[in-house]
C-alpha cells in the first residue's frame, strides 16, 4: 500500500501539473518566462551526450541505450552533496554505503562491497576505474567535487563494444567545468550535521588569445556520527554495541585544466581518509585505529582536431596513480600474542594509457567511428602483513583493444547503430564484444529502440592475486560476461513533457564472488550465473515558468539461475520523485525528492548470494536554493532524510552485521560567491 500511494501521489502531481500552485508561480514568473510558439523549439533544451557513441548527439537523436543527463543547476537546486546522492535520484540506480565506501547498484545488481567494478566511470572522457580494484567511490572519496561538475552523462546498458572492460551495466561520464563556464573566481563553503564543513575555491577564464584555464581545490572534514549502535556487538566486552568517535572523514581534491586550440591538459588529485565504526573484516570493535586512506591521481594530454573533410581525430596520453592503505586492528585470541595486532593492507597502482579515435561521415548516411587503446600497468603492487607477511605481490600487466562502429541512417526514420570491439589482456587472453541498436522514429517526437549488446568484466588484480590470513589465492578466473536485449520507447508529448519506457532482459555468466572453501578460508571464484529482467518507466516535465519534475518506477528481478533466489541488495521495486518549484520568480527555488525502495536480501553466514530480507524504506530530502538577490551570491539549505527514516543497507561477508544503519536526519547550509 505504501508503494501504491506513493506512485499515485507523484503521478498526479506530475501529469496534473498542479494547476492551482502553478498559476501562483506564473504570476511571479510571467516577465521571465515567454512561451515559444515555434514548433522548432520542441527539442531546443534537450541535452547532448557524448559517451553513448563517442561523438556528440542529442538525446532525441537516439544514441544507444537509455540516457540521463544531470546538470550543475540540478545539482545545486536538489542539494546533492555526493555522487551517490545523484545516483540515488536516477531511474534504475541506487547507492549503498557501509560507512567506509559508497557503492552503486544498477537494474537490481549491486552486490555489497563489489567496489563498483561493473560500471565504467570517466571524468571528461578519462577512465577512472583503476588497475588493481577496478574501483571508484560514490561518497566523499569520489575524485572530483560536485562544485566543479558541469553535467553528468549516464548511459544504461552494456557498452564494452566501445569501452571494453567495466562497461558492464553502464557508462558514466563526468563533464567538469571549463574556464568559459566560470569566468572569474568562486568561493563556496558549507556546514552541516556532525561538524561537517567543506570549502571550495575555483578560478577559470577564457582569454582573448584563446587560452582557457580552470583550477579548483576542495577541503572537506567531518567528525561523523559520534555514537553508532550495532546490536551484533551488544556485549560488555565490546562497549555494549556502541562505537564512539569512529566515523570521522577528511578529503582533499584538486583539478586543473588548460586548453589552447586543439591541445589540452588536465590533472586531478584526490585524497581521502575515513575512520571505520563497523569492525569490518573481523577487526576489533570500537577501535580508534581502524581506518582507510585512498588517493587518486591522473594527468592527461589531449589532441582533438577536425579536418576540412570533417574527419575528427582525438588522441590522448595519460599517467595514472592510485594508492590505498588500510589499518585493521585484529585480536587473534592467542595468549602469546599482543591483545591487538595492527594488520597493514596496502595497494599501489601506476599505469600509462594511450587512446586514438577517429570518426567521419561517409556516403552521407554512415558515421564511422574507430579507435584503439593501450594500457601499460607497470605497477600493480599489493601488500598485507602484521606479525607475518600474507601478501607481497608486484605484478606488471598490459591490455589493449580496438573498436569499430557504424551509425547508419537507413532512412529519415530508421537508423542502425552497430559496433564491435576486440580486447586482449595479458592476464587471461582475448574477448570480442558486439552491440547493435535499431531505432525507428515514426514521428519527430518519438523513438522506438531495439538494442542487443554484450559486455565483459575482466578479473582484476585484487581478485587474481589477493591473499591474507583467511583468503586463498584464486585459480583460473575467467571474465564475467553479459548479454542484454532491451526495448526502449520514447515520446515527447510537448516541448516540456517527455516519457520513456524500458523493457530489458539480461543474462550474466561467470560472476566473480568470494566463496567459502572450508577451514575458515574464502576464495574468489567464477561462482554464479544470473538472470535479470525488468521494466523502467519515467515521466519528466520542464515547465517554461521554472518548474521541473520527474517520476520514475523500476521493477526488476535478479536471480541466481541455479537456485532461483533473488540476489543480495537487489530491490524489486524503486519509485523516485523529483521536483523543483520556483517560490519567487527565478530567485528562490524549492527542491524536493523522495525515493522508495522495496526490501532487499542481505548476507547470511558469509553467503553473499542468498539470505534474509531487510525492510523497505522511503527517504525524502528538501532543499531551498536562492540566487540573484546579490550579484554572484547563492545560498542554500538542505534537510536530508527529512522524516528521519531508520533503515539499513545490506552487507557483505566482511561484516558481522546483517545490515548497516544509514544516516538519520541531517542538514547542510551552503554559500557560494562569484567575483
């Protein structure tokens, strides 16, 4: 009943367009909101996406897959604090957190603590998934601050035919601001619950000689929740279940970029420290020494030129570095050993990467894209030790791939997108992945897409080589493989009202999981095959007077083929509603969102595939944003988990807890000044 009432309420709001309230808004906004009567205006505000086909396309020009674009303006008005907040608002995506890292789930697949290796993340087209864990963090460990983002492009579905490994369930490209977007300096600061404060300083401009620069630095610090209770540790020997003062966090981020003509350079650095209150991996509970540190660095040189014959050529060369260090206090319970032993867990990865891509329209109705990449992983080092050394691996590997794609406009209303990519990995060999999409546009405002695609995820160095006091070395790991068939229906009812319907069927084979092998040991194995199918529906409206709304519903079932059990952390139902309401012309806005998620299974006795359910939940967030009262000044205040919903996120075998309690009601205030 909770789900039905929520769907009914938000649907009536969006479709009915709240006539009485909108009338009041129009009184304030009439001077700023002229209505275009030109039919050509139907698609004028629809954003472009690049990562769907490796060249710019309007969303309505039917790039392969279901697409979403989140703008800097939406990030501000909905008060998003982390990349995980953004993902939680998008159709089919969900974010979980174990109070150390944030994890993204997509279309019902989000095994706890999988380190996001089944989504490809890029920053300005640069691959972020690293060469040891294939990972990225959706919380404060995300490499760039949300203040420097111009827009976020999300493409759902397999994209290995263009991008190779990790493009399993989708591709996310973070487009950061350029000098022309900033045109001067900006200082912004925020303060919130748990003594959380952030400062960001940016400068950017485009000069008369054509040089364009942008630089931004961010510092964040939070004390975290002072007291966190875990029932599983409710014993006098473990402080009666209370973890006190073990949730602090700190991060530093820097991005710098410059462009002149066809040449550009970009560098990103981020470092994050996080205390861990959960006693994960069997560590000592309520220890002030349990923490992780993560560092990401890359520098990339780019050349992008379009010749007179309209051949576009892009080349990139980058240096990349990641570093991870974890301190895990352990008590081995042996009389002749110290009460607490500090286990040191470290990883250090470095790699060079070169990319070359070209695309050109030939014969008027074919756009050919082709290219290749080479990656030299010259440092893939992992270490784990305390009283003895369990792991000391210094690996070197390489990988390369080539792709070819044709966008063929068969008629004005029918087009075919077909591509294939070949990849070779020195660790296991080669793989070939095709993708094809047929798009029919019966009207300019509608599109019907039928898509077939395959994808793979190569076993990473952590899965291949990691060993410890309770983890055995893996044997003969194979890549994970995926096949998807998807039907997408899109229709623009008006220049503001757009609907999308998705029906998908996905088969996933050879999923790599940590499995028990007896004697208290686990091992990474190709341990499961999964069937996933579902439906997604979305309706969004952008009114001319500044109102903006979106509602989506997702239904999916993701099951183990052998047991027919639903996977862990796989919600069957998700409903999401987002609204931006102009309270005073274009000066004051209310941003509201609410998200429903059905119950999910969580791990049981170390089995991360099958176990029991945790409850469903509804979380709502509210933000008031104001601008243009004083030139260059923006102010906002947000309340998160508005109704103080108490809920859990599922856990992996690394935890004693069945679920990790998520944040209760929190707040944040923020000020931003351009000058």
